[in-house]
């Protein structure tokens, strides 16, 4: 269903795009919203920003965690220093340590020059670690050390480097649940969770949607060189009733798409743009994450069985799978795989081969279970 303007535009049904509380609608860092839940967030930002305390921002994807991190930096005494960001989920695990702490020339194949990491680049400023829940377990003690001692070592160097960095972390995952499942270190969690800020989903602050829509319509009408002057109330009503699973990011994308399609001076939207649900698998009762974990367990156990439980070395399971030993050790621990079972099995097979009873056992078809 598409909404469009009629020939007559009663003022009560059409709100001008550029006359709605411009000063509030375009606040620094695009922090828009007057709802009680969002104002509570802004109050916490104002309280913690002048300090150097670690902040943990939690919220669903698309709720604006980076904007909150920038607001904390911009309202702090570090505002003139760098704001460095890093998405822990977007960088391969093998490169994360180098990205965080840098490396010396020759530290690994391809390291042709000394490189500074994000911590050193953020000296005197703020380091924003997005998707902190995806930080590999083997790197978490090193991050904990920097948070506690404000020093680190580059890859390939034993010399500690002192830094003065304020860390703001963010995640859309339940870190406490990950701690209970041994997927995240408890000591790091409590070190990051000094001052938590929880961002409400857009469905819980529907009253802010008109302000956000006006802001995005103004933004994209200028960028796309459209002359959009009016937003019908019924369009705002449709947007307010939608549950926005993708939160503000989804709203922004929907407004941009509608602005591209808009031909007149009145904003209209086709409801088919709104993605109301994500297609489910044929058997939604089986969680996808469990399916992946089960498959990963099968692959690792098959490699361990073939390598007689050996993890390291050229004949070990890590080399067979083509991953670092530390990564495999971490996966074995997370999946609660007993690698000693495969070593014991290998020893038992060797004993059978050396025993004079081995042919008789093989002939009878007897099997041993462990």
C-alpha cells in the first residue's frame, strides 16, 4: 500500500519537514529522541563522559551504539584527541592481535615494517571496541592487561609500551550468558562492565520515530537533491506501528529508499519496503548456532582421531585443519572435547596390534567403546 499527497493538503495532516524543533532534531552526533528511555541513556552519557572510566554499551544491532560512543568521546576532556574504532567481528582472528597492539618488522610472514596498533593510535584519546563479544578467548587476557596496566607489547617485541587510552566497548550479545558458557572471560567482563549503558530498541521508543523520520528525510532529500517538504501523518503512523527489528539502522534505510522513490514534495512510502519477518528454516526448533557447533565438533573430533589426539606439530590436528594451535585449543575447550580420549584410543589400538590376541579379537568382530 502506497501513501501519497492529495491535491489539497490540510495543515493538520501534513507536518513540514524543516520546522520540527530543528535544534533538538539535529543535536550533536545525531542523538535524536525525547522519550524517557532515551533521555535516561543521554543522562548516563553526560554523567560518565567527563571521567576516564571504561564504558560498556549494550543493545540490539542498529540501536546506535557507535553514536553513543562518539558522544562520550566528544563530551570528554579527550575530545581533541583521536577517536579510534575497531570492529572485533570484522577482522580475522589471526590479525586481531596485530590490529590491536601492532607488530615489529619480521614478527610474522609479511610483516615488512613496524606497525602501530589501535591502542597506540588512540593514545590520549578513546578506543571504541565494537562487537567485543567476538574477541577470541586467547586475546582476552592481553586486553585485560591493557585495561588494568595501560601497557602492552607489540607482536615480536618484549618491550612494554605505555599508553593513555579510554576504552568504550559495545556488544549486541549477552556477555554474562557467554561468561556462564565459558565463551567470554569473567575477569574481562567485570573489567569492561564498569559503567554499563543499555540502549533501548526502537520499538520501545516509538515516540521518537517522528523526530528520526524528519531528520532522515531532511538528510536524504538534501543528499539526493529532492524537494521533500511534507510528511503525511498517516505515513508517520505506519512507521510508528512497525516493530523495527533492525532498529534505527533499518529506519534510516527505509527512509532513504522511500526518498529515492519520492517524486513530489510530499514524502510517501510503500509498505512492502518494510521487511516484517526474516524467512525461517524448515525446522526452526533446532537453533542454527547449535547446528554449526555440532558440525564443528564433528570436524575437530575427526581430525583428532586421525592424528591420534595430537594437536600441535606438522602431524597434529591444527595443521590438518589449517588453523593455529591456539585457535584449535580454544575451540576444543569451548566445545568440551576430550582430546585425551583419542590419545588413549590410539594407545589401545597399538596394544591390540602388539598383542597375540589381536587376530582372535578381530576375527570375532569385538569392538571397544570409550
